[in-house]
C-alpha cells in the first residue's frame, strides 16, 4: 500500500471513530458539548459544507451539460435552452430576494405557479396510470399473486376513504385496513429495513477497519 | 592353379568358383588379380591393356552406384545433338564402343548389381532431373529394360553425360595433347596404367576407387579408341608444371602437389593450403580423399583444355567453374514431381534450408566444384602418386564426394526425428527387398500422401432435415416483424382518456360544487388524539421547530394534514422556526404560511413570528450537526439575517430549548433519519410527525415505541382533528372529493379487472401462444 493510501485510510478511520464516539460521549452531564462532541460537530460542519458545495457543483455540471447540448445542436437542445434560462433566472431571483422584496415575490411565485403544480400534476397522472394498470393487470397476468395484489389494493383504498353517503365501513376501516397496513406491510418493510441496517452496519465497520476504502476515488 | 582359400571360412575352393562353396562368400573379386596386376606400375612403364569393365564388375556395389550417381546427377537437359547416346545402351551391349574406356564397364557392372543398396534407390528416385527429351533409341532401350532394371539405366545416363565430342566427331579424350599418345606421354597419362592394378589392389570393401581413377592412368595407344588417338594428334602441348621447391623431405608426388596447393589456396582462400600442409605431413601416402579429388580434377581439366566442355557456368563462383554438363543444374531446384522424394519441400518448391541445398549438391560432387582448368596438368601428376598407395584406404574413410552421394534421406534426416527401431519396416518386394529401415515408414511419408477426397455434398438424413426446418422456422418467426394493431392502440388510448375523465369528474365535481357526499368520520386518529392534546398543552411563548421535508407533489395532502395543528399553534401565537433538508422545503414553508387555510388567516410575518432557516445540506450528517449545534449549523435565515440573536429564536441554544419538534414529511426514510439523528438531542422536547398516508406503516412503529409523541397521518386524521376543533379546513374540503374519487377508482379497477381477466382468458383460449 502506498503512503497516500495509508494516509487516507488513517484519516477515514479516525474521523469515523471520532464521530461514532461523539454519539456516546458528546455531551456532558449538564447537557453541554464535551470535547468529543465539539470534535464531532467540527467534523460534521466540514461534511455539511462539502455537501452544500456538492450541490453547487451538481448545478454547475448540469449547466455545462445542457450548454454543450445547445452548442452541438443535439436532440432536445430547445429543452436545454429552456432549462438554462429557468435556472439562471431563478438563481438571479434567489440572489436578489433578500435585498429586493419584488424579486422575493417573483421568486416565490415562480415556485408556486410552476414547480409545485407541475409536480402535483405528475402525481395526479400517477393516480390515473395506476388505476389503468390495475385494470390491465389481470389481462396480462391472470394468476393468484396478481389477484392477491389487486384485492389488497382495493381493501386499502376502501378502508382509507369513506364511502359516499355511507362513511367508514365498520369492519373494513377499523380492522382490515389497519391490519393490512400495520402487520403484513410493516413486517415486510421492517424486514427490508433490518437488512439495510445490517448492511449499513457492516459497511461502516469495514470502513472503520480499513477493509473498504471507497474514498480512494477509484 | 591351386585352390583358393576363402577369406571368410578359410576352406579351400576350386579356382573356377567365384563364391565359396561352404560359406557363400565371394572369392574371385578379391583374389582375381594377377601377380603382375598387384605390382605397382612404375612411372614410364608401358601400361598393360586392360578393359576397365573387368574391374568395374568387381567393384563393390556402392562404388558402382557412385559412378552411376555421378553421371546421373548432372541431369543436364540433353538432346540428340548435344549428347549423342550410343545405340548400345542396353546392359548387354558393349559400352566401350560409344563411351570412353574408363566408363565402359559401368553399364555392365551396374547391370550385374542385383542388390542395389537402399540409398542408391533413393538416389535414383530423388534425382532432380528435369524432363528431358528422350531419343527414340533411348526410348526403345528403356522399354527393353523395364522398370526394374534400373541399374542399366544408370549406365545409360552415365553415357548421356559423357563429354560431348568436338564437331569433327572426336570425343573429349581424343582431344588430349599429342604428347599423350607417344612414348613420351605426359606423366599423368602414363599413370593411367598402374591405376588398373591399383584398382585390383584395393580391398573389396574400399569404395574409394571409381571410374575417374582409371581416367587418370596412362592407356596404351593401341588400346585407346579412335577418338583418343585423334586427340593425341591435335592436342596441344602439356601445360608446364609449376616448379616445386623444398622437396627434399617430401615425396615426389607431394612435391607436385605444392604448386597445386598454392593454386588451391588462391582459389579457396587458404583452406586448401592447410589441407595440403596436413597431407604433406602424411608419410608418402596420399589421402584417399585427395587422390580421388585430384583424379577427378584431372579429368575435368582435360575436358576444359580441349574445349569439349564449354565455359564454366556462372553459378560456380564459389566452388569453382562447373563443366557445361553441370551448368544447367539448379542446385536449389526441387526434385521432379515424379520422384518419391523423401525430403520435405516447402510450398515454393525449395528444399528446407541448407539441408536441402546439401542434399542437392549430390548432383555435382564437391570434387567437381573444385575443378579448375588451370590445375589439370598438376593434378595429373598427383594421380600417379595416388595410384601407388590405394591400400591405405580404410573402409570407413569415404571420400567426401562419396559421402555426399549418400541417400538424400540420410543427409536430410539429421533434422528429422530418427525413426525408432521398432518402426523400421523390412521391405518385402522390389530392389530393396529384405532391407530393413531403408524407407521411412511413418512421418516422412505422411505429408506426401495425397489427401483423401471427400465429397462436398452434405449428407443429411430426413430427421436432420426436419430438425433444420424446425430451427429455420423458429429463427424466421423471431425475426419476422409483428404487425402492430392500430385499432388496439386507439382502444387503449380511449380507455385511458375515459379513466382520466371519470376520475377528474369524481374528484372535481364535489370539490368545485361543494357537494358533501361523505358523512363525518367517526373513527379515531392514528395516535388517538395524542398530537392534538400535546399541541394544545404547548406554551405560547416558546418557539416550535417545524421541518418541511416533503415534495411539492404531495403538498396537497401534507398541507391539508398539517393545517389544523399549525393553525392551532398560530392561534396561540406560538413563534415558529422552519427548516428543511429539501431544496424546495423553504419555499413550501413560505407557501404554507401564506396560502393554507387555517394558517394564512393569522397573518404571521416572517422574521417576527416565524423564522425560515432555509435549507440544511448534508442529509443525516446535516441533521446531526444541526441537532448538536443548531446555531452554528444554520446561523442565518433565508433573508440573510441572523437567526438566533434577534426575533423569535432569541435565547435558543439547542433543540431542547424548543417547545416541540414537528416534522412534516412524505418519506418514511426521512422521518427515520430525523428520529435517529435528532431524537436523542431533543431531551424533553416532544417530537410530532405529520406524514403522508403512504409513510404511515413504516413510521408508526416509532410512535408505538414512544420515540414519537404524536403521529398525524393523512387526510383522515386531519379531518378528525378539524372535526374535533370544529374548524373545517382543507380536510373538510377534500373529504367528499377524496371519498368519491376513491370509490370511482375502486369501481373502475374492479370492473376493469374483471373485463380484462375475461378478455385475456378468451384471447389465450383462441391463441394459446399469444400474449394478451
């Protein structure tokens, strides 16, 4: 192993251990930060600053990619042009918003009028698409699992929303829906989460022990 | 005459027998010399007339073969004009009539060699002779001979390469110098006579004597043929012999060799000089090798002197000029296709490297390459001395040119793998019958065999043809484009529009018409009122931290769900602080405060009643950092003003100083991260989570475990809290639309699923392989 690799591995292990110990001994009895807590906070501050800078880097990269598409007149260059115009405009409005109330108003309206309705509309389209897919499900896959999947979805829908003129269906809303949502669904999801947690723990230990060195940049 | 004693078994035999009657060993060839023959002939002594064919008969088989090979190897394309073939080319004819005396016995000797050695057969077959025009006489002779009488053909070929006589019909020997026919014949011609005796004195196993040796000896004029007599008349004076100095310690013949050695040195760059000096050290015996070479050189010298042979070929620049009958030979040419050559020949027809060249150098022995017209006279004198000591020849010391005439396979086989002992095959028929291991049986002949011919027509059985047809049908079916049903696409698109229209109407009509089709809910909330109770008990002057971590797409559900609780806080005048780990969170917070019913009516002002801290980068690390030191993590507001010195957050040092921590999220993972990173740092500050319905199954365990003090999930819980607070808001507005829309969706799914199942089942029944 080269000196560079040893150096970076040592730094990674030390930082990981400091942050981990900061969880356990970061606070004194009076609630104030201990030395380990302050070390942990300093390291986390660096991480937050780097993460914020990473967002800026991502925005810059997005800008360059679409500018190249426009320069080379690739397919969808018009959409790239629209993206760049919107990005630059929003950026300028955001920079001026603290100092210009008019700019702040335009900045908020651009979000409320453009971004939020667009994303909400996509969610509404998702509702229609899911409905159509559920209709077509048994045509393409007429089997037991498809039937179970479809029946479960119908039970959750009927148990979540009140029936017109009827209100809550007593047995379905109080027993069936909570049971399906809390027992089978949560059990499956928890199993997945436990697996993810064990994998995360193992990965963290491997990094702490130096077995994995994802920070080498390769 | 007394009985002859067999040299092998020692028993006496009658003198007329040629072979021992007891052991079968040959007697006469060994003992057939007369006492006069055994006596060395002195210089100047009158030679005894003797037919050379007599000696040729007693030569060992190898020597006869060598002679044949020598004459066979030149392979000069001959014609009837250039090389007159005597009509008596058959074995039984007198060869002395048409050929010089020294070659006359070859034919007979060859014809009598019934047992030809194996390498001799190889020589005959490997001879790289170009197809030459054969005269009618020769064709007749060949026809008479038959294929098996190969040795007779050797004699014919030997005659064919006999030096061409001059235009006047004189042979090459006839063109000898005049002095040769007189009593004062040159020494080299007089020495021809004792050569005969010398031949007789040779041991039976000695192969050193050849026909060339006889050519060096003197022949009496009466025994000479006519062409030789004419040669005596027209021959020029013999070439002067270079003076020899310092000959006291060496014999005469060696002294005569010195000038020649000097000449050889001039020719071969010193190597012959070394050989000469070494031979000079030999006491009065000439190396048999050197004697043979000299004898051959003498013959060739005579040919050149009398113009019998044309100019040396240009290809002899390294080894000396070649006679004309060797000029047409390409030493690198492959053997003719008709011969079963035992050597590898590459694609270009060249023999493999130097071995091949060595093999084909057999066509012209090395002594022929050493011939120099200027040295003929000197070598004639050497021949005299050479004839005196033939008995010193040893059977194992073959002359180089004899060694070079070994079978081609023995020359080339050095590079080949030696055949194993058990792999040798004993020949059963032909001239090589009884010999073992003569011809390579395996590896050498393998590549030369003609490859078997296979039919290019494919043999396919009926079953294979049927399978091939199946495969072809499958491949064709895979690559065949399927027709796209336009009508079906139109139908699907219509169904999609119809479903969208029904859902829009189901949601829109109750919303915009204000029709309440759904009754009030009687169910309890997810946390059974814990969140509402908690919020009701919060102090009014302590700020509450609210996290906006949901996407704009789900803002409709989250705003409606959070409005009753945030409105309750606003009614109390509780200062608020907003933060988000989503870039759109700060904007959503501003929107929530300005547009949401039950909230916007309170006219909270940013910077005074609430503070928007903005976007917190770093995900879980940012959450942890913010939980540890919120003032350092988010020092300013979105307006760029200090967040913690003035306004509602004045005096707040940590998260535990907030009255409550409320999280609005639609993602269970985000909620889990906040619980894991910030929950331990909250102290006594309660954490309440307002989430989307889709995240409830994964977040509820945190509420059940007590990490969350309150949990509000979806529109149903919001409706419950609105009803309990008796303040209808967005939940009330959406409630009927939510009820009708969900019911329509359920009906569409049920009806559509049944219809799809039936149509799909019918489609599969019509065409089992088709996918619906």
